[in-house]
């Protein structure tokens, strides 16, 4: 007989039965799973395994043995499954955290071959509860659910045969966690952009970085490793991205598809000036640490007088502006300008056409009075932060002439 009682946020299992020779066996232990139904099933499996293995499997009728040893717990299978995805999935580190925090507390000790649809529903209910309590954002819960369903699908029909451990998919027809309201993302209007890049109180490197992020529609990781060799014949070649998990190493783009497109005409003077400053070698621009890009960007916006409330405050309907929203700004500007949606999709590297259509629909609503997208850049943005070598030589020659003249006098 198996019964369970709540104990804090866990379940205490009480097991009582008699061995075939009539000797009673009684056991109390905490279930290693959080869901009630999963805890009951774990206790029943414990009892069945104990009876199947006999008293010899236990040290004594009272002391603790461990008759419940699944052929392969979900926790062990999940480790094998995630290890196999290493190097192929960009979000593998985040996936490991989601699995550990939100999936394995319910499924971890269960047998990977025999856990049921009800166990999957317990995972879903746990995610819903965390969303309701505010402990988890609905988008994070959706990512956790995608992780669970992908693992269960691979248990049935993975490419690698050693990952196939089931004949059925327990996630089939199980409804996903609740979805919340998608928050509105932000973008800069051309007038706000010009106010920012014209402010000389902002470091020139930051003004140029913001300009490049908008005018090249690149992600942070793509702009961070963009080299001058990738800017030839007025064409941008986006072929790699920064690997924040392994600094010093690059990886493929998010869509795993290199893309190339013509440089915006009003960006060319800035690129020419920056090429002269750097000699056309190495990185196009060195960005600050990726951990503080959004926060510092908002700080510089505020200092430049760009203080529109939506850019700096987050609420239930909208998210404050981030560095990634500069790429969204470029996509929005292209849509306002009337560029073909397929061209926008190719330049931005969107996998899904629906993603591009969000910018097109937004542009249709705001086009009137929006301003000129991709405006000409202010002259001060093109000026070198330090004198060129030729200027230094001329200045030195002039100083020598003045020194010689003063000696004559």
C-alpha cells in the first residue's frame, strides 16, 4: 500500500506491505519529484521494484535500500540528449539551465521509458503556476516547453538510434503553458537618432556604434566581429557572429546562413572615414562589454536629451529600448521607406517571413510624419577622433619652422 502526504513543498511517501513470508515492511521517504501524481507513481514503482527484487535487495526490512533504480532516469537521459546537441544549438547553455530548474524537478527521477502524459501535464501545470506567481516570464516558460517537447520527440525518432528509448511520445496532444501578451518593442525615430549622434557629450565610439547597428541591421554578435575585409565593393558580408560562451572564438550567424547586401548610401562617408582612421585592418569597431550594452545605451540616450518615456520605462505593455532594438530600428526604417518585404527579410536574416511582416505592419501605421529613414549623417560624426599621420607630420614640420624662426629672432 502506498500513501502520500504533503511535507512542506514536497511529498512524503509511506509504503507498507508484507513479504511473501509474512514479515511486514514499512518505509517513509520524501519523493524526489514535486508533482503529486508523479510522487504517487514514484512510490508505486518503488514498491513494485522492492517486491520484484526481494528482501535481499535491502539491507534490512527497516534500513534504507534503493530498490527504485530506473533503467535510465530522465535526468540521465536529458544529460545525454543535451550533450549530443552541444555545438549544434546556440542556446545549449540556457537549455541546460531551463532543464535543471524547470523540468527535472518533476521528471528527473522517473524512468525515461515509462513516464506518462500525466507527468508531462505536471510539468505544464508547474510552468503555469510559475507564470501566475510571476516567478517566470511566459516566454521563458514557452522555451522550457519547447525543450520538453523536443526531447520527448527525440525519444521516439531521434536521428541517433541510441537516443530512441520509447515507442510513444507522451507530449502528443498535451496543451502548452499559457501565453501572455507580447510586449511592444521600441525603435528610434530619425529625429531622435540625429539628436543622439549630434550630441558631442556622447563618446564618438558610441555614436558610431549606434549608427552602424542601425544602418547595417546587424545583431550585436555580428557587428562585434565585423571586419574591414567584410566590407568590400560597398557590400556588407555578414558571415560570422561573436561566441559569448567561448570568448575568442566565432560562430555562425543565428540563422546559420551568411548574407550580403549593399551598404546604405548615407553610411558610406562614415565607413570611409573610419577606414582611414584604422588603416582598413581588423575590426570595423570595438564594442563595449555585451553585458552592459543596453543599460549604457539608455544612459547615453538620456544624456543626449532623447527621453521619450517608452524608451526608458518597462511596463506590462512595452519593453524599454535595448541594444538589439537598434537592429529593429533599421528594419522598421526599411519598411517605412517602402522596401520590398523579401529584401528586408534577406538583409536582416529572418528565418520566418512572419517576423518581417511585423515590421511592415508597424510601418504602415506610423509612416505619416515619421521622418526620413537613414538620413545623412552630421559632419562631426565623420571627423577623426585623433589627427591622421599626415596631419601629425605637417604639424611637426610647422612646429620646427616656428622654433627655427624664434631662434633667429
